[in-house]
């Protein structure tokens, strides 16, 4: 973990490590964090996003967003053939990535009282996602061998 992640929010480390572990294990990709910011609201960055909620001891939402090229390349690694567009297979794969990153982060946070919801996937350039009222959105930007992706999250004690 770099000084950048540690200086922004104490929970950045579980999300950085989880994202890196999932992309390494599932896709064989080494991804690196580029920046960490606090934003006042969700900021759409890429073409497709997987959303997963946390509840109980910690309430919040994680959004993993992938650039089109990253999503298509990841789907190719998952299903063995490259889709021509963001289709149902790509959307399912993004949902699964969100689920894995969320589950891995939950383990790293180490709070047994956290429950994960089912993933939802959205695509398009004008999406709006609302996080927990009063929670600041933490933004982690990554670079992969196939292009950019980001993880945004906001949480508060349940």
C-alpha cells in the first residue's frame, strides 16, 4: 500500500488489495492504483459499472467501473471469446467482478457483521448512482494492462 492510499481513508487498503487480488487471480492481470480521492458524489468514469451493497454493521455501496476495452478484454478472459459489444455476458462478468471485489474486501475489513447484497450492473455514459446519505464517496483509480478502471465506495457504521 502506498502513502497515497493510507493518507486518504483507512479502509482504502482493503479495497486496493481486494481489487488487485481479484484481477490477478481471475484475469492474470497486474493492476496498480493511480490515485485516491474523496468526492462529494458518485462520478461516472467508464462504460459499465457493477454495484454491490453492504449492510448490517457497515452500510454502504461499492461501484467497480470498467472502460469498454477493459470490460471486453475481461469478458474474453472469463468466457474464452471476445464479445463485440457490452452484452449480457459482459454485464454478468462485471457483476461477478463486483461480487468478488466486495466479498474479498469484506474479509479484509474483518467485520463478521457485514452482509453483501446481490450485484447490479449498469452501462451507459449518463448513469447516476446514489450512495448512503451523508457518506463521502471514496474514489480509487487503477491502471490495468487493458486500460483504466476505478472503484468507488461509500460506507458508514450501520
